[in-house]
C-alpha cells in the first residue's frame, strides 16, 4: 500500500462507517491492458455501425461492451470466459424479453414482468459474483429493450448485444498482457495468480509472531481463491490438455501444503528465520519466469510445522521439475447446492428487494410517461446491488457520480462535433471504465457520460437533466425499499454466508479430528473453509457499514467470524501436527475446546448449527489423539 493511500485513509476513521465507505477508493496499479481493451471496444463498435448505416445496432453493441467492461477484471483468460460470457448471454436474453414486452405488452404486463424477473435475478445473484453480474445484465438489458426506441426487432437486438460483449471477450482472449511473454502467454493470468500465492506464503512466514500475521494469512487466502478461480474456469476437456497447463496445476497443488505449514507456524506465533521465507520467493520467481527453481534453502526442522514446511518445499521442487499435475483440490458445486443457495434465506431476501425496487421503478417510470423511462429501473438495478457497497454509500456515490457525469457531458456535447466527437467520448469513456471501477462514484460518472453519448448517437436529444432527475428518483426508491421490513429475519445474506462458513469449518474439523489420512480431501475442505470465511467477512464488512437502522440486524456477526477463523487456523495447526507425530498436544485440544465454547457464546445469530454443539464429540475424538 502506498504512503499516499495510507495518509488518505487516516481522516476517514473519524467518520461514520457508511460515510467513510463512500469516500474510500481501491488502490493499485493502472490495468493498462484492460484500458486498451476498453478503448478498442465500445467506440470502434459504434463507429463501425455508423459507417455501415446501422447506428442503433452499434448503440446496443456498445452498451453490451460497456457492461462487459465493468466485469473485465484481472485474472486468467479461462476465468474471463465465464466472467464475461455468462452475463452476456443473460443480457442478450433480457434484451429479447424486454423488447417483446415493450412492443406487445402494456404497462401492467411490463410492471409484472419487471417484478417477476427481478425476483428470479435477485435470488440467482446470491450464488456468486458471476451470477450476480448475470442478474444485473438481464435486468438492465430488459429495461433498455423495453424502453429504448430502436427500429430493430428483438432477435437482432439480442444478437447485437451478444456481438458487443463477445467482441470485448475476443480482445481479452487474443491480446497479451504487458510483460506476459514468458512462456505461453495464453496462461499469463494463471502464472501471475499462482506466483502471488507463493509470494503470499513468503509474506506470511515473514510476519509470523508479529502483528501483521493475521492480515497476511487473510491475504494468503485471497491469493489462493484467486488462483483457484483462474485455473478452474471452463475448458473444452475436463482435464488439463497441455504441458503448460499441467505444469500450472502442479505448481498450484504444490502451494497447498506450503500454505498449510505457514498457517500452522502463524498459529504457533513463534518467529521463524528469514531463510524460511526465501524459498517461496524463489518458487514465485520460477513461476513467473517459467524456469527451474534451482537449489532451495531449507528451513530448520526443529518443530512439526517447520518440518512440514521443509517437506512441502521438497515436494514443490519435485513438482516444479516434473511439471505434471491435474487435481485442483476444489469442491464441485452441484445444481442442488446452487439452488439451495439461490433460494435460501439470503437469496430470497435479496430477490424480494430487487423485485420491489425494479418493479416499483418500472411502475413509477410508466406513470411519468417519460421518453427515457427505462433509465429509472436500470438505475435501480445497480443501486440495489450489495456487491457495490453499503446502501447509503451506493446512493451517495450514484447521485454524485451522475450529477458530475451529466454536467460534464452537457459541456462536451455543446462544443464537440457530431457524430465524430461523440464517438471519441465513447472511446475515451470505455478506456476509463477499468480504472473508474475502483470507486462507484467515478464509475457512475464515466458510465453516465458514455450512456448519454450513446443516446445521442442513437438519434435522441441531449438528456443530461433527465438523467439526473431519473437517478435521484431511483435513489429515493431504493432507499425506501432497502429499509422496508421483509418476511423472515433481516440480514439474510450475512446469516447465509456465516452458516456456510460454519458448515465448512465443521466438515474440516470433523475430517481432521476423525484421523483421516486423506490429505487431498483435507486440502479441499480447508480451501472451502477459508473461502467461505472470506466471503462471510466481506458480507459482514458491507453490512456493518450500513446505516444504523440496517447495521443493527447483523450485530455480533463479526465476532462469530473472528472465532471461526481462529478455529479453522487451529484445525490447520492440528492437521500439521497430526501428520508429524500422529497425536495432538494438550494445547491443541484445549484451544479447540475453548474456541468451540466461544462459538456457543458468540453465536447470537443462531446460524452455526451443529458446530456450536461439537464440544462433546471433540472430547470423544480428540482426547484419544492427545494420548
């Protein structure tokens, strides 16, 4: 983190969380490859359509490219196929359905369809980030298809939408990233993600015994999640099909026991020598440069976790040299499990809020008889998304960004030649989207400029004032809906995430204390436990930054998550110790017993189920292991 970003965050600590969140932006280097793709996407598409005399088709394609650009995040090409392709398919379907409803259905049909589609899309969004993006695009495209006056039939609009998003996906697959020419450039995202895992292991080893150890362990979890996503994307064949890909799989799998040993050392809290962190750094360099590891410095073997670290380094060196691996140690999510998440407590609550927001916005827009009525429900869709931060923060950022973008476009439209000037605005805005996604207000301002330019290119008049009014009205609708009581318990999203984390921790604990020797199965359970915990912590952080009327419904969730993290860390330390000695120390058993007791006392939300009552089984299974 840069010194400037640290200094910029200090005054925010004195502000309420909901306001501090609205002022905080993400840091990091400029994603120049994404900037280049953004410049080559929407602008050239609409320019080519204008030259061909089909400007409105270009407008639809540019809208799709813009929405795909918002989802164009760092990662592997394989992951990008899913991250960009699935929402594009959903958006094309929404465009066709919306066009049909706008042409053949009256106001009542539109409102009913908006509410029903919002309910389904909201429930599905609870499955994960890709499903959430798909839910957003299907609703936005449906509103645009129903309300934007375009001469093309629905099927052609759907094809144009697919073509616009597909063009950006082609750019993502074909263009190499800067500095990614070591080895096979098709796997530059995978190599970068795996190298960051080894760097994170080294960072954690360097922080053992210090105040930064907990944060470094969380960073290691995030790096492993990112690498797993980078490797687990769609492929034509079930197994890795090339030597380069099998080598990456082997390098990822070799990082798992290293991460396990490093976590056990962090749990013990005794500082290790700098020599211990040197070997993972060399492994990270070998991944980036696609070279051999060379001799790796061996750490001391004076403790079980250090012996596990040394053994893991030996296996990693062998795996790097052999370069043959396939298993990613990830649990497949069945259709039944996905449906359970979508229509569970969190999915149902979010689905109802999306349905109310989208349906109400469509009803109000129909009542106002405004020519750009589709802006109101489309804006409500973005405002109701918890992925973009707490509700108050989203509303503030959306309002500020829209006003800024609309005023900026009004000035540009008054001086720029048409249509060349508007095409230039679309091109520049598309290039800025990857940078603007770091703050919702900045993203809103850039998208507002781009959309207003597309509206004018589609033959409609300049509409900055209308855009501001529609956005402020959507903010009011979503604020009201967001505070309405719903059937069931509030904070369903947080409860669902915590319940999933508790279930994963319970499965991991049962596997380790049960004495199973299946280490690959243990790594799957460990990854699941840490991943679900990270998702729960993210949901809790968003909920805690809501206005007090909403934040009170999830009070105590953070305490539960902290204890769960300590429990999973302790189970990891137990697993490493059992591998080395075949038995647990009294310290391990005492720590597990105390943490399970802490969970029983902290679980005020009542979401942990069997885990809260695990102490009896622990004593039956773990005490014999302690001798």
